[in-house]
C-alpha cells in the first residue's frame, strides 16, 4: 500500500482534525491502492500537519455518494454540488484514525519540491 500527499484547504483540515469532516472528496479515484493520506494544509499554513488512515472508498454518482456520506461530510450541499458540477462520478475517501503532527513538516522534509495540485504518491 502507498501513501498520498493531498493538498487541503485549512478550513477543511480543521474540520478533519476535529472529526466533523470524515470524508475527503475528490473528482477522480487514485490509480494505486492507498492506506494513508498525508494532509498538506495549503496557504497560509503550508505544512504537512497530519496523516489519516483510509478505511474505505466510496465511488458513484455525485447524488449517491452524497446520500451515503452527507451526515459526516463536514461541508454543505451547495459546496458539494458546486464541486461536482458537470461530473458523473464522485469519490469519497473514508477517513479513519488521525495522527496530528506536533511539529508539522515542510514538503522538503519528505523530499517533495512543490505542493501537489490535488495529490501525489509518496513513500
């Protein structure tokens, strides 16, 4: 299994760390099997602040994924609908155990030169 480094808005990172947001939504599913997401909090934080276990992946139409995940989405329906506008498929990574870093990492600490637009695989 592999790890993903994902760029996530600080507001959503806070909701993940507090347990309000239990799914991370993406427009496409990663091609490789993953078991962990490293969370890169975008500007102004610009650090890897935590890692979270992936306990499942839900894939389907935006409507079906919302129906399954909405109670623990950490976002509102309007934001969700805007994100998936014009898309036929939605992906939700079910987030499990979270390890928050006491000392957030810089990208260079894990050999990454620039923040990913969406995600990248890391060792």
